[in-house]
């Protein structure tokens, strides 16, 4: 009975190590995950004043954004790419 417990434990350990290795080898790393910036703080990342950023957002409703519980957030990497393509 004790040997079966050890075998099951080793199998579970091997399973968790293998699944962790798959995650480690995946192409999407932690740094690829999106950082969400609240609309009130977005102007700081682009060196604009609040009024200019609000005007930009009002004039461009297609800017990448996410609304969570009524608060608008902007995924930083996607918004940077969008901003660069629209301000050439």
C-alpha cells in the first residue's frame, strides 16, 4: 500500500513538472502579457497633457481599449502600436 502511494506521488510529480516545462517553453512569456493602463493615467505614458489625450481618445473611438466594471483601461503595448501608426 505504501509503495502504491509513492508511485502515485511520483507520477503526479512527473505530470506537474512536464506541464510546467510546457509553459516554460511556450512562446508567450510573462513580459508579453498586456499591462492595462487606466484612462486617467494614459497621458503620462505618451508625454501628453490630459486634455490632449482626452481629445485624442474622443476623436478616435477605435483605439484599443477594455472596459471592466465601467472603468476604461488601455492595453499598453497595443495602444503604443496604435498610437505610432496613427501619428505618423
